[in-house]
């Protein structure tokens, strides 16, 4: 069965529609797609050493366990074991009202927390068919892009640290600190803000936020130049990242890769541009895409994305400054808490406040899947509501979960030292993987 | 794409701007192969939902009940409308994406009774490997033809499937309880 390639796709290079393995040139293991088996002839030689990498190892970004078979320094077998951070969030959320559920997604992807919160809130709003005010939409866009920079900084700092470039870690965390300060200013919390509410934002944007944010926007491009100067001409960094951990575009799609991992394999796909949500249809940005699918390209995609995110933040700031004094949350009293000051004067408001807090609002019956482009790729939220005050079923499509499915494919022909570079470059957050 | 030409087509539903195509349980892999060859090369997610006790009174974790106000739980009004009944206990949804302009999404869905197996789609999309293992682990859906159907997130010796509705919250065995 052959299918003509889809020519309508805006891609850096032509790539065919994916076939299941074995298709020509696929590197996905054929027995189990996520397990790299030791070749039978090697097993017979008794030279293979099996080691256990993780689950508690500083460079596994949490608790990832890799069972690695080594022939000398060569990785010949690999099996990724996950679940050490499984927390049962999906089950817990079935027992909380919609209103209380908002805090949970943030703890699932705890580095891209703002995007995780957004996808849940967007899904509930879609079920409610709730209109969100313009100001909230732009502020959400701004915070999500700050969060993207934050997430990529953590990626860059830690993966460079693991390859020996210790100073990168300090530089990246210096700028990360600036972002966390901005979050603290807006929401009172540095991470896990719960600033997005069903209907809009929890509070108005505080005075003084715009100048602080502008300082960051002006500073960040210089910081990015610093990173490039430190890494991009660093012979050791280039040596350890170029041509390592290859993933072809066909394999990347077949393995469900999304986000920077997919774009580093030459597939020009970004939900912000291709399925615009929030205000992404109205801002100008470029989607970086690199063709080689190695560790270096995954790093370059994220570097370029940070620069683009700064541009988006800048455009959001300009827009938000014009929206001062506008409402930040929808005016639907059946869903949104009434303003605090009304509680002293209006009986109606008091009743609504009481009902929403004690019983929670009701969400119409239905099922829904909403996907956004989180820093790690397609982050999806599947909701089922039976019309009651609590979700019937919540499920998250975790980009890190899919990213780790590609470890066995990327690790072929790799050395044990590359393992750290490859796992780091896939940028999986274990909370997101295990939920 | 004409959905009713899919193998095992049962029903087409549009809601909240999303397309849901119900497929006969026995022909889901065939249908998946067909949609993939039509350009749906990307499998975003496989998710099962347990509808045990859907719309009934007294399901764990519910304040509102189908029959209306519950005297034992003040300040509840019950459902405003009874939810629509489901054909079988479990629904299994495949969220697919066609990466083209404009992008297209579809949800293929099939319905399963308890202990009813379904054919694996790992041969169609390799990424289904872990998604199916997760649904087996947490929901107890058996995927036939899966190359490695083992628990994924929970320990291998775990009892039961926690996301099922008859698995209570806090239901894991406690070692030193009074009962012993």
C-alpha cells in the first residue's frame, strides 16, 4: 500500500506518509517499538553487561529508569521503565469539583506548568462554551510564552550541565529567576500559580508588571547571545551533540513526537501556527525547524524558540498596555466568582459565591479533546462530563510520555556517554510522563 | 474524507466542533489502517473511559444525584438533565490528527464490555505501544496482538485497575490496619 506524500504540508523537506515498521529506513525497533533488543549473536558471546541507569540518577530529570545493555561502551539494548512518579492525578480529579481541579494539571507538567493549566482551563471553557475577555486571552498568551522560555531555560541549563558545561546552568537560572519574579508579581506564587481561572484570570494584572516585563524583554536577547557564545562555538558541546541520537521525520511522527523534538527532525509543525488558539493567530512569529534530528538540532530549535517567544511577549505587552482597565474575567455568574466587594451589598452575589465555592459549577454533558503547543509539544486534555459538578473522566495527553517512547530509537548506535545527552535532549518531565 | 465508508462504521457525531466516529469493536484496527492511509498519520492519544454507574444515584464522589436533591447531602440539586445512556461499559477513543493544511482531527471510538478484548493498533502507529499499555494498566482494557502488554505506570504485582469506577479512592491495601 503506497500513499502519495501530502504536498500541502509546509515542510523543510518532503517526507512520505508514515508506514508501520518495517518501512524502508525506519529505525524503530521492530519487535516492540519502545524496546531495543540485544542482537541474538551478541547475547551468545557473554560480553553484554546490563546496567541499571536510574531511577534515582541526577541526569534522568526526575525518576526515569533505563535498563541498558552494554557491549563495551556501545549501547546494544535499552528498555525505559517509567511510573516512579505516578500520582494518580486523573483519578483524584474525578473526585474534585471543576473549580478545584485547576490546580492539578500544573503539578503534572511542573516545568511547563502554565501551559498545563491552560489546556485544562481551555477544555472546560470549550464544554461551557464560555467567551473569554480579550485581556485574559492576551495575558494568557504572554504568560504561556514566559513559561515556554522558563521551560527551555531549565532544559538548556540542565542538559548543558550534564555534558559538563556547568556555567550554562548558572546563566540559565539567572534569567529563569527573572521569569519567576514576574510570576510572583502576577500571581503571588513563583511556580504553580493557579492564575488561569475558568472564564479568564484570577485577578487583574498588578500595577508595575508592564515595566518589569519590558525590562525582561529587553534583557533576554542579550542573554540568548551569551548562551550562544558559550555553547555554539564550544568544541566539546558540538562534538557531543552533533550527529548523536538521530530521529528521522517518519520515525518521529510514527512515535508520536511533538514540539521541539518533532521540529528538530525536520517536520514543520506547530499547533500555535497550524491550529491557532489564544491570541497566536494575531501575533507574528516564526516556527524554527531544523532538518537533522540530532541532539544539536533539538537544542537549536529550543534556542530559536526562546527568541521567538520573547518577540511574542513583546507584542502581547504592547497589546495589553492598551487594554488597561478592561475586564479580565468573563461575566457569567453561574461559573465565575462575583467580585469580592459585591458580597457586602448584593444578596444575589453572595448566593452565587456560596454555590460556586461549596457545590461547584456544572459543566454540560459531553466529551472533548483540546490540544495546545506546550513547551514539550502537543499537550492534550480529554474531558468527559455527565452534567454534574465534577468531571467524569480526565485524561492528559502528555508530550513527555510520547517523547520517552523514542529513547530506544534514538539510542541505536549510541555510546553510554551519549545516553545522558539524548535523554536530556528529549526534554521529558517525569511528572508529565507518569501523571 | 467520507467517514461512513470506514470498515465497521456505526455512527458519526459532531459535537463541540469535534468529529466522533463510532466503529464496531471487532474492526477497529482495520478502520485505523484506513484512516492512516487517508493522512491521519499522527496518533495523539488513546484513552478509555469507564461509564459504570453513569447517571445513577450514589456513584462515589458525587454530590449531585440523578434523582434530584439528596437529603443526606444538603445544598445539592442533582443533575439538570439525565445524561444520555451509553451502549456498553467502556469507551475507547483514538485521537487522530492529519498534519496538513488545514489540519484535521477525528476521534475514532469503540465500545467494550468488561473483559471484552480489542485489537491492538501498535502495527498501525508504533506510538500506540505505551498508550495501550497505560490503558491496560489503569483501566484494564485488553489489547490483543500487543507485543508487550505489561503494566506501565503501576508495579507489576498491583491488584486491580485504579481508573475503573468500582475501584475506590484510597483503595490500595494498607498493611497495618485494624482489620488484621
